[in-house]
C-alpha cells in the first residue's frame, strides 16, 4: 500500500480555467439552468481565469448555486450531464499536469483530485486520467433525486484539508510525505497539511506565502508549453531535472533537493 499520495486541486491547477462554466453549459443543455445563468457563469469564469479564486469564493458560489438548482433532479440526469462534460474536461487537462500525475504514479504514490466541484464531475475525470480517485462536493440524494442540501462537507478551504486528512487515515498515507498542488490561497489549509506543498500558477497572495515559506512554485508557461519550477533557489524546466526535483528520494519538508 502506498504510504504517500499527491492531491491536485482542479481549476487552474489540473485544468486550464474553471470547470464551472462548461458544467453550466451541459446543465443548460439538460434544461437545468437558464440563459441568464449561463451569461453570469461566463462572466464569473472569465474573472476566475484572470485572477483565480483569491479567497472570495467566486467560482464556488456558482457551484453552490448549481447544486441548489438541481434540487429534484434525478441522479441519472445529473450523471448524464457529467458524462457529456467529461470529454471537454479531459481536453482541458494541462499536459504538464498529466506529466506530474504520471511521475507520481511511477514513484508509487496514489493520486487524487480534491475539488469543490460536484463529485459527478471529478470522479469520472479522475477515472479517465487513471488516478486513484476524487474527492468532490456531494449533493444529498433522497429517493433517487437530489435535494438542495449537501451530503457531507463542502470541499473548499478547510473542508479540503479535512477530507484529505480523512483519506490519509483511511489509506495509511503519511502526510509529511504527501504532495498537494493548488493555485489559490483559499487552499492554504490543504497545502499546509502536507509535507510537500506546491503552488501552481499561484494567485498573488499564495505567491507571497509560498516564497515566505520556501515552497516550490510551478508556472505553466503558455508560450513555451513548459512548466517552470521556482523553489529551493532553483528554476527548472519540466523534464528529467523537474522530475528529480519533485520525485527524488532525498527531500526535505519545505524545500525539496534535486537528486543528482
């Protein structure tokens, strides 16, 4: 059994942009949301793409709104929305993210998506990517239909950290050997929980914290299509060096050492 795992945030980390808008489009096609809802989601998604979620919970308020609007919807209907959305999400997964997932898998670590997005989104995506599993927000189901309540915690902020701690206890992961990836300061509890936090395309506040604490920072460069890692006094392009930096056997808690 693996003693460590890597936990990936979804929006602006594992995928480019936010998942909420394409999910909203599929929900609209299924008649679950209105034209006005789609327009508002598009605006929210554009703002999120530019600035991320800096703790104000913009994208997550939209997700909560969607869960509220599916009250009374059957499980099968929402599952069909998730199936329709899956190809779009798979196409949005960054190649650099796929690379990191594969490196962790090769190193014998489990890999998980941890997201405030509905479980109906993240579970099929994790399966499609060959990951161990996913932790998403789950709506309460009564008689085969969703209510307007959540079944369990909202997987956001401290909720993500609590979910990871629960998964770690269940699977025997040693958190000091685990990795966590996120772009947002709202995920600070998750990043603080593990031995190897990694800021991915971080928002301004998370960048400041990462530098102060000596955490690794990864920037997925649009022009070069490469990941540039800044941490422990080094800047590296994705490839053998980056793989050694993240996945080498010799590493400290807050600054990983490059294996030679």
